[in-house]
């Protein structure tokens, strides 16, 4: 429903959450300005998964043709034991998700997914007014002297007024600080390596060829660490996420460059196929400390509200952080669409009411997976593996 007044929304942050929100709000006929601190819009060189909950939202925004051009579809998700790669669980994805959830489970290169969202936001032929995007625009302050027109002020003094302001500025959200919300960030004690391995290197080696025979999302479970990998761009790259205890250096700096050898060395004694695979990583391996937020009910103040990692940063142990941000975006747009400016605060309250509890449950479940994935070998690990075997074929996405 198009509101009787098409009012202005300022979105701070042009990541996957901010751009999905901008597009969803555009679809409601609202005039959206995105302020992004980076000189160019884009995403890191890594993979991302969208389970049916997020794929459904993206498809609902009219992106089917564009997503079909960039996605890779895993048939299933296989869980393997660290020492010998034996299968401890298999969850059907592929056709199963489409049949059961009426939406697919897809993998992408993050930059591709972000580009699709950006192009849809800017497309002059799209529904509603095209989104206005300002890069090199780091929001440093909010001027809320008129509570009905919050103003985002950039660090070089530019001012952007709107009828509502959304902080989609990520885990270290400045908007959140300026709202006076409590600091709910916690260090997990773990860090993640990210790497891309060229698919042709994987295919050329008999030790890793099996990875391209059948597109699967794979999780290896081991004592105090786990490893995730899946293909993106239909086999152009194998995406690697390796979560291990954090070193002091990474904890202090948040993020450091790492080498392929660092990545291989993080899995001593694992099944030979693991080092055979990891040793093929390109040299631009990155490594960063994993932080998450405690469950957090403070998502809004007046006409300023938060979305995505700014309010519910979670461990990536369910691959749901961006997907939850997309759910925020869809609900926010549903609530803001169709209301007049006088009803914006009530619409934001409904948004928070519909989203905070659910996102909190996903935050908690992601944190619980830190223990569940990392049991040392012993009774708890055996009970977990037994549970995963029974779970085979089912998923609840
Ligand atoms: P961000 O992506 O952090 O975007 C915030 C944006 O705001 C950035 O562009 C930043 O430059 C900008 N910004 C920050 N401050 C300012 C400012 N003051 N002014 C202007 N702009 C500003 N999620 C999934 O759903 N599926 C997955 O498979 C998945 N895999 C993951 C794997 C790993 C290893 C990790 C760490 C996370 C993973 N996630 C996944 C989680 C996901 O990456 C995040 O939850 C998601 O990117 C958050 O999106 P966002 O838009 O809220 O924040």
C-alpha cells in the first residue's frame, strides 16, 4: 500500500541489511536515502547463504531473475567428524526446501548479492522513487532537535534530514551509540578465517575432486573448532569459513591478514582431506574476532530505529545474521508502508514488537551452537552425533 504521503527515510549503512531495507521501503513508495561511509558500495570477497526465510524475502522483492543468475544451490548439508570425515548427519536442502518452505536455500558471492540489491535500488524503472545513495558519508552525529525530523550529520558536516532514520550500520553501530543504547557487545573468544579457493584447483586434485562432484554445504565438527565450506558462483570458488579459538593478536585488533599456512595450521591432526583442501586457499585469507550482542530490546528511540547487526549481531553459527537483517527489512517496510508521518513511531513500535523476540531467539540459538559444535570427544560429543544422525533429512528453516 502506498502511503498517502510519500515521506523520507534515511538509512545509515549500505550493507546487505541496509540495502535490503532501502529496496523494501522503495517498494512501499517511500523516498529513501542511503548514507554509506565507504567510498564505494560493495561487499567483502566471501560467500553467503540465504536459507528459505531470507530467499523468500529477496524473491518477494522481485529479484528472481537476478538471483537465478548468481546463485548456487546446494543439494544438502553434510556434517562430518573432524578426524576421519565420517558423516554424522545429512540435511536435505535443494528441492526439499522448495517443496517444504516454498523458497530455496541458495549460496552466493557476497559481492554479487550486494550488487543485485544495489542495482534494484537504483533502477529508474523500478517501483516507487529510486533510492538515493551517498558514499563517503560517515555519519558522526544525529541532530534530533526536531524529533519529527531526525538529521544524520556526516563527519564532514553534511546534513541529511528525514522523517525516520534507520541505523543499519553494522556491529559497531554509531547510530546505536548516538541513541544512547546500552553496550551489549560481547567477545565470543573465537575468531573466523575466511578464504576463497578457486574451484579449478579443487577439481584438478583427486584429493579434493569429490567436493565438486556434488554441491553440498559441509560442516566439519571438531573439539573447540569447526569448518564450513560450500561452492559459490557454480563452482568458481569454494567458500571457507573456519572458526577456531581466538589469538590475542586478533582479539586486540578485531581483524588481521592471515596466510594460507595459518589456516592449514589451525586444523592439526584433522582428516587429510582438510589440509589438502585448505592449502589451496588464495593468499588473501582474512581472520577476525567474533563478537555478538546479548539479546537486546532497545531497537528504537522516537523516529530512530535499528536493523541488522546494529541490534542483533550474532555468531555466524547458523548463517542467519544477514538473513535476520533481511527479515527486519521486510517487516520494517510492511509497517512503515501505508502509514502517514504522524503514525511513524507507532509503526516502528510494531516493527520492534514483531522482530526483537524472534531475532533474540536466533541470537541465542547461534550462541548455543558454539558449545554444540565444539564438544571435545566424549559423551556429549557422542550424544550430539547421535542426535544429528536421527535428525537426518529434516531441517527447520
Ligand atoms: P554490515 O554488513 O556490517 O553493514 C553495515 C554497513 O554500514 C557497512 O557498509 C558499513 O561500512 C556501514 N557503516 C558503518 N558505520 C557507518 C557510519 N557511521 N556511517 C555510514 N555508514 C556506516 N549471515 C547470513 O545470513 N548468512 C551467512 O551465510 C552468513 N555467513 C557469515 C559468515 C561469517 C564468517 C560472518 C562473520 C558472518 C556471517 N553472516 C551470515 C552474518 C552477516 O555477515 C551479517 O549479519 C550481515 O552482514 C550484517 O549486515 P548489516 O547490513 O546489518 O551490517
